[in-house]
C-alpha cells in the first residue's frame, strides 16, 4: 500500500503533467484573469504553529483542570481531617503492620 501523498507532492505531479501537455492546451484571451481569480478564491495559507506555540496551547488547556484538581484535593484533605493529631511522616512511615488500617481511615472506610 502506498503512503498518502502530501499536498506538495500532488501539486508537483499536477504541474508536471500540465507542463508535459502544454502544447495540446487551447487557452482563451482571459486566461490570466481566470488564473488570478482562482488564486484569490484559494486564499492565504495558514502558517503552521511552532513548537513553543503548540506547547503554550497545551499548557493553557491543562491549567483549568490542574486548578480544579488542586482545589479538589485541598477540599478532600480539609474535610477528611487528614493532619489533625497525626504527624504526617509518622502516618506515612508507620511500620508496625497497620498500613491497611491507615489507608482505610484515609479512604473513609
């Protein structure tokens, strides 16, 4: 299966074919105006964005989700009273076999 051709390759093939058959083509008196009208109809090409512009768009799309995640985790920790009466490092480094109990309390089970 042949890979799909890009617009540039298709245009190049069309121009080659037109150049080969230029002797057989009959043109009228208004061909220049018709060509320019067709060019104006096509319009300007859209520039491709650079890597930094695409990265900027990605970051700005992720900002609202990140803020909502931070807000949600803050509310979760505030409501679950995660830090009251416990040393955070003691809670995480608890080595006496009560890890399941600690995570069950955190999850609200």
